[in-house]
C-alpha cells in the first residue's frame, strides 16, 4: 500500500499522543518519592497520584466510545488534547498534594478522550490487512513513552524537581495540539446512531469510585462498606446495560462475540497483573537499594524498551498468524516474570532485575499488539468506536485493579505511614504479596488468551 499524506499525518499524530500519555505516567512513577517528601503524604495518598488519573479515564472511556461514533472521533480527539495540555500545566503549579491529585483526575479526563479515539481513527483510515502493522506502530509509541519516561523523569526530577515533568508534558501537549489542529482535519459524515441511554452511568461512575476509594480505606469499616457498595453498583450496572436497547456499554458484544469477550478479558487481566510493576520497583530501587531517581529510571527503562522494539514485529506477525498464539506466549512470559519479581531481596543484583524486566517486556510486546488487533478485527466498522472504547476501558480498569491491589497491601501493612517511614522488612513483605497476587492473576489470563477462538480475515 502507498501511504498518502493523510495516512502519514494521522499515524504520526496517533503515535505522538500515545507517546505523550505514557511518558507522563512512567515519569511520575519515578518522581513519587520526591512528591511524597515535598507534600508529606502517606503511602496510600501517594498511590492516588497514579490512581486518580486512571480513575477519571476509566469513568469516561465508556461514554466517550459511544459519543465518538455519533459526534466524531477527530473532534473529540482534539478536545482531549486541549484538556490534557491545560491540566498538565495546572499539575506543574499545584500548591498542595491534594490539589495535585485533583488536577491529575482532570488530566485523566483529557486522556480518556484521546485514548479512546486514537485507535478508532487509525482503523477507520487504514485497510484491514494493515491494521496490525499500524496498531503495532501506535503501541510501540506507547512503550517508547514508557521507556523514556523513567529515564528522563529521573533526570528531570533529580536536576530540576518533579514539577519539571509536568512542564515537559505541557510542552509535548502543545506540540501535539499544533500537529492535530494543522493536519488531522474534520470528521466525515456522522453515522446515525440511536440515542444513548445514559442512566447506567449513574451506577457505573459511583460504583467504580466506591471500589477504588473503598480499597484505599481498608481495613477500616468504611473501606469495606464502600468496597461492597461499589461491587453491588457494578453488578446493577451490568444488569441494566443488558436490558437497555441503547446501552453505554454493549454487553451483548461480550455475551454474543466470544472472540471480542475473551480478548477484552485477556487485556483486563494482563494490565491488572503488570501495571504496578514500575510502581513497586520505583519505590524498591530508591528506598531499598538506595538508587537516585535518575539511576532507578535507567534500570526501569529495560522493560518498556523491549516493548517498543518488539511491538511492531508482533503487530506484523499477527497479520500473518493467528494472534492468540502470540498473545498467549506473551501472557505466559509476563506471568513467569511476575513470579520471579515476588522473590526479590534487598541485595538482589541489578543484572537479575534487568533480566526479568527484559523478559516481561518481551512478553508484553508479544501480547499487546496482537490482542488489540484481534479486538478491533472482531467487530464491524460501525462498532470501531465501541470496540476501541471497550479495549481502552479494559486497559484502564486493569491498571486501576493493579494499583488497587498495591494500595490494599499498603493500607493493611503500612498502617498510615509513609513509604520512607516504614521499615524495609515491611515494604518487602508488601512487595512479595503484591507480585504473588499479580502472578496468580496472570495465570488466569493465559486461559482466556488461548481459548478466545480464531480470527477470520
């Protein structure tokens, strides 16, 4: 296929925004000890620096997926860029830890708009036989952001302070806005779609918030109350969507399309098992092994670097072979790596840590591109926005679950203390149980990945 100027521009914009979001996420993880010190936050509040961003994204991804199909994916993409850039600047000048958490929540709203619409724009422009390749390039940009985030985040934090990370994100956001508003153009004719029944959101939004907030308040009684209330609301949301003629979340795709359902579940499980790796290891390297932010970032770059290198290859291979085989091998690699991380010791050599990071990074590359290609290829063209939104929701929900698991162990074992205040022994215990839990979760993902069925091309 000969790529036109439009093809190249759209692919470049999607890659740039994919890089921008993950660069911020991974660089903030490195800066967490510095943020904790500046604002005097406890360990649970510190985890909300990451969770607030993810929570806002998860709350909005579902309605945005449906809205994009009716209002225009390019229009919402641009709006998301503006919000993301503005809130990056607000985070940079935040005067307190709790305001920073709030601005991170607003930043997640902008990320929800761009995350949902980016893949939908790509698959609407490129033909089916090119889908795995272009999505592989986009995913590679995601992992390039993850790879450079710890390195440059550590350098910026150590040299100029943690606020410089958000200034850098604002600069990247301005560049992305310029490219998008200059080259992306307008949407074509909108599809005629029935009015969306938004009543389910009044169950989904508070339900998700109660789940996350409740987990951070365990073992207090209010934590359990919020947690179980969230579970009940999410069950009611699912039942409501099943009965709705125009649901926000198309549960019928899960009940009637096995390939779509199992691929989404595999994504949910994979992110639930792997997202908190950098969160744990960033704290471990700086607290236990006493590395500087820049040194810790240089070590953590190993995992996302492997993702960036091998994601395009995995995407091309998924165009030729059944994606479930590649994805299942990748999920297996991730699960084995998580099991190895569980047995890190205070004096574990850096060579061993980097080797495990490389192994997990390769596994994630083999899983992610083929899995995303399968999700987008399992639906009709008019359902691209819904599929993209569902896939993004699974990813962010998985990331929230991963952080929630980490937060629960922090809340139970740290008893309101900061990461720096608790003993090394207590921290290592939390990390051990965290990684063992993640490995167990990853094992279930292997089943769904392998048994999803074949892709019909």
